[in-house]
C-alpha cells in the first residue's frame, strides 16, 4: 500500500510508520490521520509484523493538528465545530493504537505538540530524543486537550501534576518528561533511531499474544477493582496458556534453553 503522508517500512518483524510532512513539521492533516489509521490496520493484519514504531520525519515528531484543514471548510463568518473531526479522524487512530494486538512504540524526535503528542502518549511505550519538547499547547489557543490527552496524561503522571501541566501550556523537556513518568527512555539524538529499533526488535521477538494481553490488562487496571482485575488476569491467562508460544516458553524453561517465540 502506498501513502502520500507516511513512510512505512517492514523489517525483521517491525513495522515503522513515519509521519512524512516535514515541510509542516508533520502537522496532522485529515489525510495523514486517515492514512495513519489505515497503516495501523494493515500492521494489525500483517502476520509478519509483531511490533510497530511510530515516529516523525525531519526535525520533529509533529506540530499537532493542521488547523488549516478545518478552517478551509468554513464559509465566511462561520465558526468551526472542532469536536466533529475528533470523532471522524483522531479517535479512529487512538482506537487502533489501543486495540492493536501488538506493542506500539512512539519515538519522539524534536517537537511533539497538541493532539500529535497525545497520539504518541496513547502508545504502549514512549521514548524520546534528548532534544525533544513535549507541549500540551491547547490552552495557548483557547482550547482544551483532546485526542485522548485527558485520559492518558493523568494515568501516566497523576491527576495533580496532569492538571497543572495541561492548564499551563508549558513545554516539557525530555528529561523532565522522563522524571515525571510520561516517557520510558531518553536517548541521545543521534542514537534515537538505532536504540528504538533495537527495542522494537526485542519486542518483536517476544510472545506477541502475551504482550497483547498485558496491553489489555494495563488499560483496565485503573478502571477495575481488585476482584475485577484478577478475574480478568485469570481469564486471559487461560487463553494465553493454550498458545504455541506459551508451550514453547514452558518447554524452553524446563529444557534450560532459549525460547524461540513465533507470535502464535
């Protein structure tokens, strides 16, 4: 499949999706968002893909929403309904990331702002270059955080710190984002790509269905009580225990050898 606004590469079980509008700092046009959803769907269906990396071309991850798309559709004097495109273009991307039964790694290079940052924070693992800047810019233009930011940010850093940051519009550097727990790793700028691909390769070699089940459990852990969560653990463990990879992992442990998982 070819794309106008993305670069998609497949190698060694890893699908790397690169936002490719560097002339606009990878601003999220409606076309890009539709193509991103399609690329995620394709990765989900690809049996050879066992991990997805999302990053940006050029000097930044993304500057956020391309508001020109919305403004171009307005008649003179008309005010935009900014909630409508969230339903039709942003939310399908967020759902694909969270429902994809494979790990998704966001690699933030340079600036990640607004809705684009929140798409990154919806991923399972978020790493960043040392020079990265994370900006919840919504209040700077009189708006509220969207694209899942009010769901993901409090879960990652707690309500008090999340409220303070989301109301400020301040930029965070990568080290602060790491200290707060927004991201998992900070890499030197010239090492971001190589270290992200090494992490992705390691995840691609893991038992894919077990990773998908862990992803489901992480999403439910703050919503269920203890009884509900342990019941879900048991239900998913019953399913995963019948997989080929579980049989391979247990056999390898007993035989004292390295397991060779195939994602099945």
